[in-house]
C-alpha cells in the first residue's frame, strides 16, 4: 500500500516504491501538500511529483531511472546545421530565466501525442516558481525575432540538474534550448541530467536508463556540491561544434 504523508511525515525510502509488476511502477507516496520544503527534500532524495488535477500529490521514484549524461548528448548532422544557423543569425537568442512561469505555462499548454491534459497544474507552477525565486529552478528559452519559440525548465541543486518539461513552437526550438543547457552543464562539469521517465525522444538524444541505486548514489554526492552560475547565451552552443 502506498503511504499517505501528513505535512510533517518524512518520505519512505525510495526502495519502497511500487515495482514493475504493479499498476504504477515507481509510485512511492501520496500527500495533500506541495510545499516548497517538501519539493526540495524530494529532489534531494531522487523523488519527484507527478499527478493530475483532482488527484492528491503523487510522489515517484522509478527504477530504472532515465538520465542523460551531458558528455553523451547526441548532436546529429541536422542539429549541427541548426546550431550553426542559430549562431550565425541574430534573430536567434538563448535566454536564461527570462520568464520562468511563462515557460512552465507553455509546457503545460503544448499538446503531446498520447497525452490528454497536463500534469503541470496551477499548484505545480506556483511551487516551482517559488523554487525559481530561491535560485533552485531555471528556464532555458529559445527566442526567434523577439518571440519565445521553445524552451525547457528544471531544478538544480549543486552539480545536479533535474529536467522537468520542454516545449517547441518552432522546429528544433526545444532541442536548441537543451543543447545550450547541455553545453553549459559540461562547462561546469555536471555529469548527469535527470530525465525521470523513458521516452523515445530523449533516447534519440542520448538518454538512457540506469538502476535507481546508481542514480541515487550519484545524486547524494552531486547535490551537496556548490551551485553553478546560471548566466549564459547562445554562444555556449559553439562548444558542441568543436567535438
């Protein structure tokens, strides 16, 4: 049975999450609250919230865990051409933390194949915006001719980045944001991006599954390291062309 957490109850060990044979593999606990302090504690333990409107807050820690090692990011020939164009044409910009909440809302409003509705509820936007104001959550945004056309957001503690969601309103706009993020993280020797769940899109970019035990072991050492700076622009993409 999945435990119900009162506001002051600690998370159970992640090893107690439901297994692959259950109807909800990775489900660890449920609660009524989504307090920023609870959210911070969750990420530092390898736990994240994922639920829909009308449901309690559901907390997950799947095994295996989908991750992307920045050094394994796949830059296809077509993406290289896109990056060269972005670097060459002044209409293209990469902005960091320009409007975090707007990126979250864009992720929520973007239709996704096989998915009805969104898990990015108003409560989720409010909670992550609180983390953003504290410097613990960030948006990387792709702009073209003064319009935001793609981006992503996630949470960062120490030398660990937890990717949450991305959107694109123009071809490859989310890939540009991810490529810029990957290059920035490589510069600061961040070894792993948490991708949470396996998707074919992430796998095509170099993401892969690892055992939860290995993920948590890396996480414990990474989150206690000093935080990295969060100031960069599209020039960071040049690093990916030098490989």
